[in-house]
């Protein structure tokens, strides 16, 4: 059996889905194999995910960011946007990879690069969608770290972005 890193009630980050809470650690028999599974609930998406304990680390599941890691991500938001001139499809792939990495600093880079202040050109629909996904992911983890509600966290992040622009 794999060593359990997390227990019931722990808040974790699963890269492809964001912040969730471990509801249980249960044993199940699947295809004749006895497996120990983390049962993770993502309330905002009304989704439950079962992750084998032995695959959790390889899948990138991790504990919530520390205060210091979140400060680094917030500092990234204050930086200058790096807009590359590559085709949108190429940039979108890179942005999606950063979002799905689950790393708050990488997600903050996407938020920073796609953020549009009031005086800037409009975004395409897919840019707005990507921006909202990245902002939502970052806001969920920021809210969990700072013990805020999601709306307050998102407002604080956007205020930080507007000040930096």
C-alpha cells in the first residue's frame, strides 16, 4: 500500500480541477485489485473525484499553497504582461498547460497576461474564457489560503491587476 499524505478534511489542489476537500479515504476493490482512494469533493463544480493514493503524487495532487507561495503568485500579478506575438492557438495551448499545472505562479502569469484594463482593446471570446478559467482557479486557491469567500478573493485579485496596469 502507498503511504497516505493526506487525510479526511484536508484541502488539496488537483491540477486539472483546482481546490477540493478530501471527504474520505476509502478502500475499494476495482478489477480484482484492492485500492485505497482519496475521495475529493469539488463543491463549486458539484463534482467528486476518486484518486488512487498511489497515483496522487504522480497526478500532481498537492497541499494548499503556503502564504509565501501565494505571495509569490500575487507578485507575479503585479508584473508587466508578457504578450507574445504567436498565433492564438499556440498561446492558448501554453496558457492551458500553465492552468492545468496547478502551480499558482504559472496560473498568475496567465491571469496577468490575459487581463485587460478598461482602456485596452477587447478580447476575443476564447481569450475571455481562458482568462476567467485562470482567474477562477487562482481565486479559489487564494480564497482557501486567505480564508475568504470566492467573490471577495476574485475582487481582490482584479483590484491588484488594475492597480498594476
